[in-house]
C-alpha cells in the first residue's frame, strides 16, 4: 500500500472530525480509525505510535476539562455542579476568572470540544501507525529532496540517541551514581550531545563526499516563479483550511483551499528541476491505494454536505441540556472509512524459521526375537 494513501485517508477522517462536536459521531469515528489500525498495523517500530497518540488525546481531553473547571466556560448555565473558591483578579484581567461556579453546561461543552481535539490526534496517529515514514519520504517531490534527507537522517539518529541514554544511565547505576533528577540529566545529556555532534559531523563529511546537496542550474525567472507559486499556494492553503474549519468561511474556504493547493503543487513541480536525481524503485499507486484515499475523501465530503444540510445534528446544543442523538446519514458516511479494512492488503505474516520434522517415536514395545538353539552331531572324540 502506498503510504500517501494512508495519509489521505487519515486526513479525510480528521476533516470529518473537525466538522462535528457530536460525541456519538466522534466516538464512531475513533472506532473506525482504531479498527483499521488494528487490522492493518504491522510490528514495525513506527506502528507503536498509535498508542502514544491515543494517550495524548486522552491527556488533551483531561486538560480541556480541567481548564473548563478552573478557568470557567463562556457557555452560560443554570445547572451548578459545584462552587470553587474564586480568586479576585485586577481590572485589566476582565473576562478571566479563577474558580467560581462550575456548571454542567460548561463541562459538557468542554467535553465535546476536547473529544474533537482527541479525535483529530487519533486520526493523525492512525496515519503514523500505518504509513511507512521512509517510503513516504521517498515519495516526496524533488523540490523537497533536501528536507526529506534531513528528516530521514533525524529519524535514523533518533534510535541511537535513545540507546545512548539507556547505556549511560545503566553505566551510572552500576557505578552507584544517580541517573535521575537535574544532576543525573546533566551528567547523561552532555555525553549524549557530544556523541550526536560527532556522528552528525561524520555523516555530513560522508554525504558531502558523495555529492549530496548539489543542485542543477535553473534560470532566475524560474526560481522567482517557483518561490511565488509555492509561498502563495501555502498561504492559500492556510487561508482555505481556516475557512473550511470555521462556519463563517464556508463560502470561500473550499475554493481558496483548492486554488492554493494547485499553486503549491505547481511550485513544487517547477522546484523539482533543481534536483537532477531519479527515484529508485518508486512505489506504485494501484487501485487499492485509490480506494483507500477515496474513502477518506468521501468521508470528509459527506460530512461537509451533511453539515450544510443539517448543522444541528452535527453540533448538539448544551443550552438547554439535551442528550445527543446519533444521526443516520452522518453515521453512514463515517462507516465509509471502514473501506480500507477490506480493500487494503493485510500485514504480512510473521516470518518463522523452518524446522526439520522430529523423528517419529514408536509407542509399542519391541517384540523379542527368539533364536532356536543349534544342535550339532557328536564327533568321534565325543563318543
């Protein structure tokens, strides 16, 4: 599976998560992403990042609730859960309070908002767990070649840093020295930093001797056009994304996003002329990759259309307090995200070494062999 297909699928789910605050739809979205990850995650090191993103999402949810309890909520409410001691603030801090009344409406609003942020993080974690980062960096356009090399080097050196920290902490424990706290951090961090600098200098010299960093000569007009298209396209993508994610910019968000994306792609295409390199064994983009990417895009488009048709179903009210309902069509749209679980190939089976078959052991007792005695005729001497 092409790694870019997994990212398109995950970004489509993340876009759908940003369009709703319905906790039932967000829980269904998290379940869809988790099921696909559970069926297609391999034993690679990057596949373990999904658990870290889930924990990060839970931490964001808890922090959002804590802020709503301590700093209050802009949502007015009448159902008071508890009253905290309020700290008086100066006049220039109007609009901010510490403590005071904690209402059920404010806590519920914070819960919906935090759950949406957690769903976004989990969707990004699903892409990190399913897509091979090395193959993804190989698929970058030629204009981002230097950035891709830098990221690959950083990802290659990261395990060495972890191994150095573990080795130094174990050595300090064997010598009876502390390996925790500020003192232990300084005593461990300095040798790790020194080793990282030595490896980076050696790698830079080796890459320079092999021709890394050399670019082709292009006209100045092409360079200026490339810079204008790339910067303008990225600004358009940022403005369009803001318009898509906010309700006020729904009219201009999508056209600006598409225009900026087209300009950025054109700039990257022109910038690829500076990199006279070919890609060795590029990843093929097949029918299954198209299905995976299209499923995520379909989920995003369907949720946007559902929000334009019935916004109340995607954003349940908290004033007055009402129980959220599961709308039928948005839930069916989210289930389209399960297509990769059936269209994408599963993880390869674990490789096991072949063993020679053990010899068969007979469970029956051996039959004793009875030998008949040999009778000889008496000789003359015996007679």
